[in-house]
């Protein structure tokens, strides 16, 4: 967001911004960041298990994720109750 600001590009007016696994500080950015949340610990644990198994075949593993809408994508954030 800083690089956009330095180039006079406004978020979200000129560009929509969505990140992956934003930090807990994302809510304090102006505008607040929209982020896709993933279970990083579970993903890392699974990757380590795959490495330990020593199989040389590619494996596909899906993990749950969710979209945390902030202001940076241009969408109106949902109010939390």
C-alpha cells in the first residue's frame, strides 16, 4: 500500500487490493486490508508430514479458507455483531 501511495495510486479507488494471510494488524491499516485467511499451521504440519513420508510423488491437499473483507478491495465491509 505504501508503494501505491508513493505513486499516487489510491486504494481502493484506483486499484483493489486483496492479500493472503494478512497479519492481525491488517485491521489497523487505512484502508483496512481484505485478506484470504488460510490455516498456516495446519498447512505447515501437513507439508512436514509429506516430507517425512519421503514419497516422491506430487500430492494435492485442500485446506479450508475464508475471505476477510476489509476496505482495500472496494467492497463494503460487513459489520461484526
